[in-house]
C-alpha cells in the first residue's frame, strides 16, 4: 500500500507531464488551460487510491489511465459550459468565453480523443470498454440534466438517476479501473465500482447542499448559483416534492433575479423554504446514507483495516465540508 | 477477393444493423438521423475494399471498425455543421438546425464515443491507436480550416496540408485498417495508407472543382456554395496565387451576396476568373496527378491485376464525375 502523502505527490506529478503543445496551438491551448485551472483531481486520485490498495508503487500502467479520467472530465466541463452558458469555472473564464464556442466545441473533441489515447495505452480491453460505457452514460446524464431544465416536476427518482449518470458512474469507473489495473479480482473490482458510485452520489448531493448552505471561501464559488440559475438540485427537487404550495414554490424558484439585491433576496427566500421544509437536514442525512453505502460496498472483500480507513478518509474528504 | 456487387451489398448491410435506440431518445435520435441521411459510405467501403483484397468473406472483425469509420465521419459533420453554420446537409436540415446547437454538441460527443465502442471491438491495439491519431488529425484540419477563414493569404501548401488533415488521413486510415484486419503485411498496410491518402487529396480537390463546375443534379448540392460562403477551396487558393490583381480578386471573393441575383452574379464572376486564369484545368490536372500517385502507392506490393483494377475503379468512382 502507498501512503496518503505519496499519493498526493503522485497525483501532482501526473499533471506536470501534460503539456498539450501539439499544433495548431489554437486547438491545443484550451486543453492546457482547462488542465491548468483544474481542481482537486478527484477522479485520478480515486483511481490511484484503488490501485494503491493492492500495489506498493505507482507505475506508468496506471498513470496514463488516471490522466485519461481527468482529461475526460475536463472535456465534459468544456462542452457542458457551452451548453449551460457558464461564464466562469473555478473563478476563471470558461473556454467558450475566453475563446469562443466553436473553439470550445473542437478543442473539447480533441480532448476526448486525447483521453482515449491515454486510456488505450494500458492495452486492457476491459478497461477501454468500461471507459466507453461510462463516457456514454455521462453524456446521457448531461442530456437528462438539460431535459430537466424544461420540466418543472422532476421526481427525486429521476434526479438521482441523472446525477448517477452525470457524476457517480465516472467516480465508479475511476475506482474500478485502478483496481483492475492493480490486478485485483473481479469481485473486488466490482466492490470498488460500487464504492465509487455511492461515493459519487454522496459527493454530488454534498455539492448541491454546499451550493446553498456552504461557506463561499471554502466552497470555491459563489453561494446560491443553482438557485439563481434555476438549476435542478437535490434540495429543490426534494423541496418541490414536500411543498404544500408546489406551484408557488416552483414560481419562486424560476423567478428571474438580475440585480445583486434581487439575487440576494431570492437566495434567502428559497433557503428559508428549504430550512422550513427540513430539506437541508434531509440532504445531510442522504449524504451520510450514501457515504455509509460506499463503505458497505467494500466491507466484505477482505481489505485490511488500514485500507478500509484510507477509503473512509477519501469519502470524508469529498463530503466532509458539509458537517 | 470479393466482387464489387458483394461489396456493395456488404456496405448496405453494415448500416441496416445500426439502430441507435438507446435512451434518452433526445440524445440518440440525432445519431440515427445522421446515419439515415448518409451518402456514399466512402470510408467503410474503402475499408472493406482493402480488406477484400486479401480475404474472401467479410467478417464481423472488420464490420464494426468499418461502421466506426462512418460513425466517426458523421460525428465530425455534426460538429462541423455547427461551426460552419450550415443549415443543410445532403439537402436535409443539419442537426443543430433541426434540433438545436446544444443537442448537436452532445449527440456529436456520444457519436464519437460510439465510434470508439465499435473500433475497440476489433481488439487490435494498433488499429485503435491509428484511429486515435487520425481522429486528432481530423480535428487539427478543421481547426486550420476555421483559422483560414480569417486569413486572406492562404498558400497552396497550407491549403493542401489542411485538406490532408481534414479529409485525406481518414481515407488513408480507412484503407489501412481494412488491410490490417485482413492480416496483410506491414508494407502492404503502409502502401494502402498512402493509396488512401493520395485518393483523399484527389477526392477533396474534385469536390472543390465540382462545387464550382459540377452538374447540380449529379453533385447533389447547389453549385457555387464555396463561392457564396467565402470558403477556401483549391480553386480560390490557386486563383489567389495567380491573380495579377490579388486584392481585387480577394475583394470579389469576400463580397457579400444575399439575393439570388447577387449570388448568381458572384458565382459567374468568380468562375470567369477561374477559367481566365486556367485554375479549372489546373485542378483537373491536380486530381489526375493525385489519382496517379494513389495507384503508384500500390504498384510495388505484388497485387494481381484484378486487385489493382478494383483499386483503380474506386479512384475513378470518387473522382470520375470531374471528367
């Protein structure tokens, strides 16, 4: 097994080696930009963590697939930002804003191809196949997310299916690929897939919760973005289910807010409904439940307590800011 | 070897089996639409032709990669049509026009992933790697094409590099994959790559020529599209090199034309310059030269005359309408 400090260093090193200096520069510069503004490298870290449970050193066999997971994730962000008209990503201009939508489309395409280049280098057909099925599911999740914008009656079942596809399957895939490349047995690989999936659900609900109730400095983006942009989230889907005056709640949620004053008022108003209905507490309960299910998934596969503890810390790190 | 009639039937059958009925329908419907309006299936046909030179039956080992080449090509069209603001493709509304640009982005993404699913099924790492390098080159070609729109001094060398990337490498890749999967030797595979590349150059220049001098009923789209839309083409790049009054020619080429009368006048005016400068004859000469180079590429690898004849007929079919 590999220590957490060594894992941190290995994740950092992964991206020191990504240059994207091919020509034409106008095509590849946005790839370098996306990776350079990139955040916590959750997916490659999870891949290396799963691998490290069964190995003592990180080899090139897992380094390129781990990079592929981050490159793929960045590709989805580049295209999602066009579709969502998002001007900022991690406080920086999005690619379609900094360059233009055409560049964001084409550079995103070549970024997806670059992800395939890296994943294919492992030469493991089952890994490539899992990556493909996951990539298609992520697109399906984004499609549902877009379709939900014009529905005002998204059920919690539909919402959780959507975030499962858009977010959780890629974490599941990341953990499973790490385990597969370490040579772990099929049941262990499957357990790590399930761990990643439940973790991904907890992570997305935590993200939705922090968007309304987080600390802006810690969360890293303005609070209330989902409320202002009328995006569906775990909180408003659940509130919509619980509200006595459903049409009234949905009207409040879809009301436009342009000035800073209107935005502030809308955020306060909607958050008050959340706390009155208790959906904030329900959300933290759901995060805990999914976190527990993640740990249940890896409970019966004979991992030592130090390994279970490492997996538990990863869950806590991804969801911990909620508490 | 397989007869041309059997090859025709095999190409048709390839796409009878493509349904794209996965969910959500809003994501997959545009894929089915693109394949249904699809034209001559040049890339899968070339792949099967190369394969058929060395085999007597078409197996599933080559069918899925052959489909992948068409699916990939359709993905590039779906995204290119957004970037080029093209309202029509083969006389039908483009995906971004029929649905919307967001749908065209996301359905294009999942179409690229579908192409990878199919190419990966062959389980041949060298084939997957060639596909990836080619896919990246096609994006590089599209990037150059977009960059050239704001340059008014594209040289013939730059233009031919661009069409080499945007068009010729995919035909080269198609021929090479067919040969690789048939079990042909490395020099034979390389010769078929070069055949496909030169053929691709001839094909693109023929397309540029027919855009100005073709018969609308045979060409399948309105004549003069490149002239009206100020797209760079072999003809206008060469004319710009030859024109005594370069600024005057470039002004004429970039002059807006909105009414049918203005469009007709612009097309006639620019075509007159082409014939005065003799670039129409130069273009047919270039098509013949590239066609000859395609046949030269496969001259020294010991193919029987019936096989050489089949390759020659393919070149003639792709460029023959010029004569």
